[in-house]
C-alpha cells in the first residue's frame, strides 16, 4: 500500500485537524483510493502530495504552508458527497481538487460551488463539466473532445484508416462521449463507421460483440474501443485472442498498468491518447525531474500520466493563490481564470477568456511488444463541440 494511501486512511479515521490558521492554506483533496477508479486516482493523489511537499520545501505559498486535507472517495457517489460536505463545513478548505472521472467530479463539485469555492479536476476530461458546474469548476486536463479528435486525425491521416468499428461502455459518460467525439471527427474527415456496439462495465465476455464484428463483410481498418481503466486490458486481450489484429484506439483510461497486466504482449497495434508519456528516455527535463522526485518519494516511477495531472492540479492552485496574493476563495477563482502558460508536467496550462478547459497538446501513445512508445504529440486541427 502506498504511503499516501495510508495517510488518507489515517486522516479519514482520526480526529479532525484544527481549522484554517494564519500559517496554513488548506486544500481539500478528493481521490478514489479504493474501487474501480483507484488505478488512476492513487497515482494522482501521490502526485498531488509530491507537489505540496515541493512547494512547502521552497517556503510555501504567501509564506504559509500548503496543507492538503485528503479523503478517499471510495468510487462511491454518496461517500464523495459526504466527503465534500465535510471538507466545506468542517475542514473549511479554500479550494478542492481531485478525481479522474466526470461522474465522481459531479458528486463533489456542485457542493464546492454552492460554498463559493473552486473545484479543479486533475483528470476528469468531460468537456461538458464547466457548463454543468458554472464558474467554479476548472480542468487541469484537456477535454475528451480534444483527445478523441486527435485519435481520429491520427488514424485517418497517419494510418490512412477509412473505416472504423466503435465499441463503448454504455454505463459511463466518459466512454459514451469519447465514442461520440471520435465518430464526429472521423466522419468529418471522410471516414466511415461500419458498426457501433456497446458493452456493460466489467465486460468479461464479449462473445456477442465479437460475433457481430467478425460477421461484417470486411473488417474495418481500425477499432475505437472506449473503455474504463478496469476493462481495457481484458477487452484488448479478447479482441486479439479472437484473431482481430487491426489497430485498436482508445482514450486516456488506457494509461494504466492494467492494460499490460491483462493483455501483455498481445496488445499488438494498440494506440491511446493521454496527457504525457512518462518515459525518462523520451521525456523533457520537467517530466524527468518529476519522474526522479516521484521515484525518490514512493520507491517506484510514476504509474501513468494521472500522477502528473495530480501534481499539476496542486501547482495550478498554488500559482493562482500566489498571483491573487490571497487565499480568499473568490480571489483564487479570478486568478485561476487568468492563468497563462503555467509550465506543468503534462504541458503548458492556460485558460482563454470564457473557458475553464486549458488548450493542451495530446500525446498519442503506441503500445507494441509490451511497451509504451510516443507515436506523436499535437493539438488536433478541429475539435467537436461539447
């Protein structure tokens, strides 16, 4: 069990810490350390703690120590709502951050907004989120419409794909939106969708879907499989075992050891979009410094890009508080909106007027022979409307 996970449990079960003081700035940190989202959220929580440690070692923010108040959301909406209320009413935090899933964010962010404090999601990529929680919800990551468009453009232009099979988990908004946005961009380029199909989370047996796919007059040039982190490895393994060797594309939920743990070297031609490739041989100085610091603190390299997103979310809030010259929640919100070119582990972060989703490049990762390799990194030319 990671050190931060233990800290989360102790904080959740132990006595409440003292209220906000002149020597600390308290941030509520909500991540799912247990349940189906844990593979993405644990690295994010570790990254967030690492950022706070670095900031405090350098003197803190406005001469005050940055204090993270972490809670395990347990991948449960009711637990998350209770945790958000606790952070607002008891812990008196000035801002919240966390989560890698949009539905989890929507269980907490409206509570923060009602209290007049911002919620920064490190890894929930729904481009609809800012409209669902007006004024107070910011993303530290790109939107799903951006990463799906990047995948569609790469498949069409680089791999010369002209047809696609779409499979999406019908139980998650994340997967439904990814499939929708990919389809819109791919068809706008001139591609065709030969078959759209769905499955239910935990898809252990895709025999019916595989039968429909293999029943096509000809297999499509590529497959786009929008799946959650717990399903990606099993689905890719089943497709390859069924003799489907065509390139498979997916979103940032593929950026997890679960893909290689389940599918191993059978991944074949698999591609996914993510926020940054964590690879010391291919990464820039900023990413390599993060890799080294993470390794030193936790004894392992960052598991995926979500570790970097958690780190960047804390840096984003610390930067806003510094520029605001105040930990007042309204001052933080105004400063966040005016963020320009903050250099992070996952790229430069800037919010344009009227937008609370940063414009960031997308890393396109190629999985082959049991290894992640950077295939391309770019901002898509055209992005579907949320």
